């Protein structure tokens, strides 16, 4: 392949939700640590996350929800981050990722993004007229040597990755909770299929591993076979 080998790695509820609600005030990373029955086993997800690939794809919206625009500068890590963002990251958020990342690749269609005002040695900006994930993945592979990539974006971008057949593996930690809500983000969102002619867009999975974790958490690992 002329793109990285990818793994979709997420924390979700039993009913497939990756957020606790439909507003930016609600988020599993912020809310699960407050809830008895969830906070006890949550550490396992973050411990597994530490073993994921050294390249990580995320979105500016998710990172803004987690407060990167207000955080102090972190210590450098060996992880390179790819962030898709048009308007959620501020200058502080961009500086945060420059400090955190080995290489920081910002993908944007916004010509006025504040990242253009910075000159950091590890900051790389991929400007696109329209978001093209296939082209992004190819550039990461050919220009930056990214051979393996962990995807941790929101439901809409995850859906685009699925439809463009850019997901090779799925690694899910399932929290023991039901969240509900038709407008709450799920593991895969985006445009729904409308006819049987589109069934080729489904991601058929082969179970590779099922692990029962502590405190009623599960870890499910799949390979996308079609």
C-alpha cells in the first residue's frame, strides 16, 4: 500500500457511543472519571493507548474539547500527531502540539488558520481545498515515513475513513455503560447508506482477540477484511 497501515482505536459504550452527549461540554474523557462503576476500570483504556502507534490521527474539535487550548506546554513525546482542524485549535493549542509531538502535521482547508502565523521546526501544514483523506494518508506515508497510524477521530471522520476504505484494524475498549441519544456521536457516523448498491461500503470484520478486562470493561480487536 502507498499509505500507512491503520488501526481505529477508540473507547466506546456498549451501545457504540464515543461521547456522553451531543454537546461539546460532554465527553467520555471528562465524564467517565466522575462516574462510579466507570472510573474504576477507565485506567485500562489509557494504559492500552500508551501502546498504540507512534503516529496518531485526531481532530481539532476533539482536542479542543479536551482543553489543549488552555493547557500549559507539555514535555516532548516520541509520538507524531496529525490533526485535522479548521477552526477549533488556537495558537496556544498549536504550540501545545508542537511541544508535545515529534512531528506535528496540521491538515486544514482554512487559509486563515492561525497555524500559518507560526514557524516551528516540527510543524507541517497540509492545506487542502477539500478534505481528501486518501491524499493525506499517501502524503504521510511518502513524505513523512509514517508506516503505521492510529486513528482516534470523531464519528464523522471515522465514517469518512470507513467509506474510503482506510481502516485496516479496529481496536475497541468497551465501557460498561449505555448512553443513548440519536444525536450523540457513535464510533462510525457520517452519511448513511441508501441502497443495496452501496453495501460494498460496509466494513466486514474478523475477530482477532477478545479480552475481558477488569471492572466489566472489554477489549475487542478486529481486522477489516472487506
